[in-house]
C-alpha cells in the first residue's frame, strides 16, 4: 500500500453544492479560512461549479471578490476550481478567446488547481482551457484533466485507460476520475486505478466520488489500496448523503494503515467544530433537506443517478402520468443506447430522461424528438462515446447527414463577446472580471452590478447626511 495519500477538502464547493444548493455565503466561512490554511490539505476546492452562478443569482456576492478574499486568507493552500471546459461554468460553448480570458482571470485572482472536464469526455472541449492554463500558469498552477465516470458497454477499463493516456499526452499535470453519481463500486475502482496506474506510471491520479449510494468509503479504500494519490473528502458535518466521504473519518482510518495524509488532526477537528452550527442553521431553515443527507441505493438498482430519477418523477406527476413510471424507467437504457451511451450527467441526464418519458407517453418511440436530442445528434455537444442509432440519426439529420464540427463555432477569437458585454454594461462594468461575469451570466450579472451601484449611492447619501 502507498505511504502517502493527499486530501482535497470540498466543503466550500462540492459539499456546499451537493447538500445545500451552493447557498453558503462567504461571510459564513470567512473566519475559519486562516485555520483551514494550516490543515495540510492537497487543495481546497472552493470555486467554480455552481458557486459562480449562485454568488450572482442568490447571494449578492461578486464571485471574483469571493475568490480574492479566500486567497488572502489562505495564502499557503492550493485553491481549486471545477471548470466545464468549453462551457466554462454554464452549458453553452463559448468562443476560445472567452475561455482563455476566463482561465487567465481565474489564475490572476487566486486559483491554483483547475480541474477541467467535459460531460461527454470529448477532449476537444477541454483543450483550449488546458492551453490557457499552461499559458498563464505560475509556479503553483496545476492543470487537472478530468474524466466523467459512467458505466456502459462502451465504458470499459481499456477505454478509460485510453482516455488517461490521451490526457497525459495533451499535457495535463494530474488526472481526476469524477464519479458524480457515486455509482463507482469498490471492485470497479480497483480495476480502474490499477489499469490506469499500469498505463501512465507516475502521473498523480485523483478520485472524486459521492456518498449518494453508500459506496464511497469502500470505493475510496479500494482505490487507495490500488494506488490512487489524492481523494476528495468533506469535513464530517458536511459529508455523506449526496456529498463526499468525511475528511476526519478517512484520516483516522488511513492513519492506522500508516498512510500519511499530511493533515493536522487538531486543525481538521477545529474546522469541523466551526461548521457544525452552520450546518444546523441550514437544517433549521430547510435549505439542507433530510433527503440529501440520506443514502439512496436506487441509482444502483435502476442505473440512473438519484437526481435524474427525482426529476423524472416530478415530470410524470406534473403530467398526471405516474402510472407510466415503470415503463419510462425501462425506456431510459434504450434511449441512452440510441444516443451512444452518454454519461448521465447534466445536461445529458435531463435530455435522456425527458426523451424516455416522451417516448412512453406518445406510445411511439421518437414520434416527438426534443430540441436537445436533435442538437446532440447534430454534434453540438461533441462526439458521442459510442455508436449512435443510425436510424435515429437519419431521422434527425436526413439521409447521409453528418454531425457538424462543434469546434467550427467555438474556435473563434473575434473579441466580439467582450465588445458586446462592454457595450451592454457601459459604466456598470468596472473590470475584466465584471465583463466575464456578464458574458457567463448576463441577466444575473447586470442585476448584481445595478444593485452594487445602488448600495454605494445609499452609503454615500448616508455619509453626507451624517456629516
Ligand atoms: Co462532485
């Protein structure tokens, strides 16, 4: 067994996102950051994912200012973000110049580790973000290539090993396996990590999983036995359920094996003590629901992630068609096969689920095809992992129709998006960071900038009156 395994703490990003819809404001954790800085984590995941959108949309916070504040209070710890490749933090493909500027500003404002993924594992979609990371890298910068993990007949160990080789050749510094649905079993982890380690040697491998189905601790233990280098965990009061495995628990178990995590026990316990009343506050307010804290093994039975299942039930209830539930559930694997086995992660999980429901309700398969499924076949999301249904492809693209090259659109470097943002915002835009917030989330950003101005004017009026 390895002598050293490092820990990424996720409480500020994924645990926050998984348990409480990313509504944790900076003010709740500002006071613990300097303590967290002494914990000895490999990194603290604190930005990207849904945090950016949530700052602007719900919390009235400038996401860039949040990042700078974390940086200031945690000068010694690697700060980590999650980036959806060419989609940045949203769902559309941005132009290359936008992706490059976003990465440049992320590093400039304090990010060290950029974990870059694409929902379909189409690595054309993460290449620009990687190149930008390398271009603007400082001594601490780490470009982490991330694979969306799923199970299907085309997702074999050999296929994952190929993906890892490709990420290594592209120039990534580390590789992360991202099991967003928490469906990776201990047995699968063992086969995968051993296979990957044999193929790519010394390059660090990271495992990111969730406790959703109850397997995470077993899976992490097997992964560590098999040679994984870094695991993602959350401080224990923000662990389990749909979140990550508990930091202190893994620390305790690994210590008995003589595995050095580099963590300071006293500090990680202090971190947990700090977050306990914060968690209680959000349980009391209803933001953290008992459902998100429980183990849900349905994903193992139905081979469908928990979130996708509850989404489908809600849709069927809306249409008064819960009697079609079993039929719709059986239709999901068929639709997924026709689409060439995409990983069931946003936005593909919704796409597959909705089409399965439509097929069942219409009483005929693909009598009605959603806009999203059509765009998927047109190639707008990237290349499907496996063969798509030729029949359905012809139905959507016409005889001999071929998917478009998604790079043709997003490879642009015209400066057009920057110009549009500056024109729309005028004086409201005070920095490149403001401009980027607007490009990513125009409505939310503009509202935030207006509120910011109004707040300042109020303060100015108040100060004059006082004087
Ligand atoms: Co996650």
